[in-house]
């Protein structure tokens, strides 16, 4: 049983007080007390064991009457958690001279390239924990790379190096090998600042991976002045019953206008992609062009279709390079003499027939087509 010196002294004092008038009795009691104390010490020494206890590197020697590791730890008020390591195991026996080692488990809240999990280690320093958990990566960036770890553990972020391609605005794409986790970290590392209208793909908070391609699009809006800018004229079409149906004629040529203009221009990666007129001062208004289009009915062209079939195989846009043009094979002299413009093959069937009607009426028949005119 445990030896309590204070209790023994108190009991002995009471006995001595009660027996103070009997000297022989007092001497006997003293001898009994001394023998009892000596016996208690001898019994305790015989039952106790000397055990070395090491807790997280702190070592001390204790005397215990417990015969198991669990008992020794309980006597020393050492509380264990399920991730702690005890050597030998808590159920093991102890003897005089035994050594008991306790290593506390410490949680490492790991963020590895954006992937989160909790690992446990018995290491007491960051360097030892990284080695113990196999987290040593060449060129990696560690949020903490040295120092001790308390029993509550620590948070540790690791970014491993990755090969990426970065394209910023109109600049040439470049390869980058950096220990970063997100697009935001990549841009910060290389010194790329985003303006309000810029965009980035993938998004800033996206995780980057090996071989990732990151594209920054530079977008800006600017006002551009255009003094003395030409303003195109519009075309007005009017029907003319005096012209053969489908024939066109310009009654009044158009004239461009002039203005001083201000445009809002959207520039993407150095190139203008859109513009919008935001201000103008008209110096001279444009003059519309007036075009006439004929509505006069063309006489039955069946006779002319037969002549065209004979002359050109019915191809009203024939141009063989022999000096004769169109379905009725006009030469340019005749065509122009009877009001035609350009070349006959550039005009419609109806316009060619209208000129042919004038030729026929002037010559009193189809003599201008000596062979094929017989088909009329």
C-alpha cells in the first residue's frame, strides 16, 4: 500500500500524548511505529517498478505499482486519443526498467493543388511531417515549411509546379512553369493585371492543371473622331411607263455627303471589332440618286425568241468574242445607234428586244438578220 509519512506521524503523536505518563509504554510504541514505517517502505519498494516514460520527446523516470502500460499512463494522468501512438501497446506488461513511449497524433489539414483532406502524423515539426507523409515535391510552394506542430495540428497548403500556356491580349502565347493552384495565382505570379472590361478563361478561381491554357482577353472602349467623313447617298427608284419593262435609267446621279463624326469603338486584343456612331455634325447632306425602271409592256417576243434561237442558241447573254453580242447578236455600232448602252449581253432579254424593235421599224423588217430573220 502507498506510504503516507504525514499520517503515520500524526498517529504516532496521538499515541505518545496518551502514553506520556508511562515511559516504558511510550518507548514500546515508538519502537512499534518505527518498525511499521520501515516495513511499509520495504513493502512499497518491493512492489513498485522503475519505468521510463517518454511523451513526445519529453522523458522522465517514474515508480509505479502498475504492471501494464495502460496503468502506468493512467497513474501519470496521460490521456490518449485514437491517433496517438504508444510503444509498447497499452495492453502490454511492464517490469522494472521498462520504457514506454507516447507519440501524440497531429492532424494535418492538407490542401494539395486545391484537393483537401486530413492526414495524421506523429511528427512534431513541419519538416518531419512532410517527410513522414510523403509530401516532398521538387519545386513545390509550401504555405509553411518549418516550425513546430502543436497537438491541435496545422493547415498546410502545397502548390506543385505545372507547365501551362498563357496568352495575354495580342501578345504571343508563352509557356510558364509555376507552382500555383488557381488562375488568379498564376496571373498574380507573372504580374498580369486585369482591367474592368477584361476577361479570362478559365475563370479566376478555377484550378489549373498540367498543360492548362489560360487566355486573357483585353477589351477596351475608345472614342474615335472622323473629320470630313464621306456619307453614302441612298437610291430612290421610280417607275417609268415610257421605258420597256425591266429597263433601268439614272435620272439624277447621287452625291455623297460630308460630316464630322465621333464613333465609340470596341477594341479586342488590339483590333477594332465594332463601332457605333455617337455624335455627328453634317457638313453637307448626301443627295439621293434617282433611278427609273421601265414598266412599258414589251410586245410578244416569240418571233425574237425564234431569231435568238437561230443566232445564239437562245443565249441572251452570249459573248463569243466574235464582235457580236447577246441573244440577237448585235454589233456594238448598231446597238449604240438605236439607244443601247454598254454591251447587249449585259442587258435583259426585254431590253435587247426593245432595241431590236427599233432596228426592225427603221429598216422595215427583219433584214438586219438576213438568215435568222426568216424565222420570225
